[in-house]
């Protein structure tokens, strides 16, 4: 049986959208992300919604770009909160900003183990985890070719 994070990653990478999925202690609607490879750059753009009962869902829009094993763009917009940076404790798990495709699983496990705290942090963690999955899948497919 797939875990919640596995279901979220499948929805983000393959679709369809999954609703009311508990990941990192919060309920999310995970939409299919757009993953593009252009030369050496892999870009992952998507949206997740913080599913809140009896209230409008909070929206998190994210865009990550990877080039030659480095994150070169990491934008997260939390609606009504402005552009947020994940440079704090979420990206702090990345030593020197370098991410080789062989290190993605280890990094992903670290992110998943940080899942404590408020929904904004959890949303940033989920967005980064989805981006890492898109990066991993596109890096592996290039290696297999």
C-alpha cells in the first residue's frame, strides 16, 4: 500500500489531482505539476492547496529549477503571504546547494523527517519534495537514454 507521500508524488508527477491527502501533518490537495527539461535545466512548476475545513483553501504555487545538480531557482508563493523563500531550514538540509541525482533519496528522507510545525513550512517541504521527484525522474530518464 502506498504511503501518503508516495500518493502525493504520484499525483504531482502523473496525475490526476488527489484531494484531502494528509502529508507532513496537514491535509493537501495535490495537483499535477509541470516538469520540463530544456538543455541542462529541469524546471518543476506546480500548485498544492492546504485543505482547510470550513474555510477557503490556502494555495501554494511553486517553481524550482535545477541545473547541473544545483537548485538555481526556488520560488514558493503562499497566497496572501507573498513570495516566500525556502532558504531557511528546508533548503538548509542541502549542503552547499549541490544535489546529485544519487543524493535525492537521502535528501528526500531528510525533508520528510523534518515534518513538524506550521502548515506553511509543511507546504514548503511538500513543494520541495515534489520538485526533487521531478528532478530525479528527469535525471534518471536522461541517464537511461
